């Protein structure tokens, strides 16, 4: 299983939030410097999130473009990708895949247009879920459907895979949501998980669940898992 560092960007700065809430940030600084440190440390995979685009309050696309040019083997980009034009631009910058959430639930026609333009092999569907297993959209500001309904819908499409994020534990280092084992068993393609990862034992457990990529943020930057690239 591959460890994928997360670079979350807000107002041009790399941050890590607890449960996505503004004001809880661990401020990391210049996203390009963070990217360089990860690259120099030997990480080959990264997960970039444009928090402002996800919340509809702006965008950090110029920074994302520069991160995509750094030479990482795999770059997945999410946050506010709600039309085919933006998805296509990000792929043209060098992104390996775009991570789609809100548009999948709010405008299926546009989602299908994204698939036709960039190809399903470059699309990951993000299922960000809370403690009652509702999928959160719009920068986690509102609920969409229950996760099993979402998984049923996802199964109708040939995409690269699914990223599960347990919102309740995101940025908390409280450990993983073990129910992801059940969800992952339903998914075709690659399976990714984020939310609460705090230790090497969490990583081994996720691997046993069939998770392919563990997206790690707070535990990495707090040095608990710095240097761990795979298990």
C-alpha cells in the first residue's frame, strides 16, 4: 500500500485542518516548498486539494499547476472540479487524475462529460462521509446521499477508483474508521482512504482491508509518519 502525502491549499498557503473547519489549521507555509520537501524526501505520489475552490471562495490553480510540474510519479488533484474544462486543464498541467465529488451528485451530465473528455482512467470519485454515513459535498458543507447509495451509483461507471474520507476524523490523528473495510470490498479499481491516520499500525490495517493508497496529512507533517512511503 502506497502512502500519499496530502497538500491542502487555502489562500495560497499549505495547511492542514481538523475536520475541514477553518481556524483549526496547522499552517505549513508555501505549498511549493512543501512539495519540494516531499519530493526530496523520496515521495513519488501526492494528493493536492484546493480548499478554496472546494468551498467556492476562490482558487489556487496557478499553484496547483506548478506542483504538477515538480516531477512526481502520481499527482491527484481535487477541490472544486465541477466542469469538464477545469478537469481537462488540470490533466494538461500534468495531473495523473482528478478527484471528483460534488458534481457527481449534483450534475451527472457534467460528470459524464468529464469522463468523456479526460477518460475514466483519470477520474477518482471522492466519497467524504460523516458519522451517520452520509456523503458530504460542497466543501463538506452539506449532505448528499448515504454512502451505500453512493457506492451503488459509482458502480455504474468505469473510473480509476474511489477515495474514502472519514470527515469526523480528518486531521485529528484519532485512528481510522474500520467500516471502510466493508465499503472497500464493494469498489472496483483502486481504493484510497483518508481521515484520522495516525500510526504505522493504521497503515497496516488499511492494507489488510484492501486499501491501495493511504492519503496522509496531519500525521505526516507532525512527524509521526514522516518518511514512510509504503507498507
